[in-house]
């Protein structure tokens, strides 16, 4: 079953994805960081980052080369068990690089989430590319 658990929790998790999407597209590092647990992990085919400082450094390194980002996500699965959850999201990223070139990436996140003080957060985001278009 792709969606299990209380509707209230699934809605709160969808709100987390919405916050992450908005922060990613608007370049709001602090709102983006607030989507993760203190020891959260962000793993991709290009890097691995963990902890708030590691995530902050990785964000800054990426955004040093970005002019603008369009990030979209669609949730394919949420399974909640108590104060933890697994979710899957499919993403589309279009990045306008500082040099004016365009980078596109379609991918999949396999996520682990936890509820901390009543709030759902990403504990681990594991991304894998599905289609990648490098700048020309």
C-alpha cells in the first residue's frame, strides 16, 4: 500500500515536502535546513552531507554556482509507523547556473523521516538520478 498511516501525519509530511520545495526554489537556506533533523543526511550521486553544518556547507557550495533553481516534487509513497516514516518522491530540477547554462535533473528520493517534538523532519534523504541533462 503506497500511503499508510494517519491522514493528519500524511498531511504534515506533505507540508514538509512543500516547505522543502519552496525553500529549494527560492534559495532559502535556513528554511531548507529546518526541514532536516540536527543529524540529518542528504545523499546524492554527487555528494554526501550530514549534520546541520555539513548540510549548510553543501548548500553554500551548490548555490555558489547557481543563479536560480526550479525544484518540483511529487510524492509517490508515504508509510508511517509511529514516530517514523518512509516516503518516496520524484523530482524535477532545472538550474540556471552562474555562467548562464542550464542543468536539468529528474530523480527519485527515498526518504526516512522522524517526528521530533511533534514535527515531521527528514532524517535521511537518498537521491538517485533518473534522467540527467548536463549543461552544453
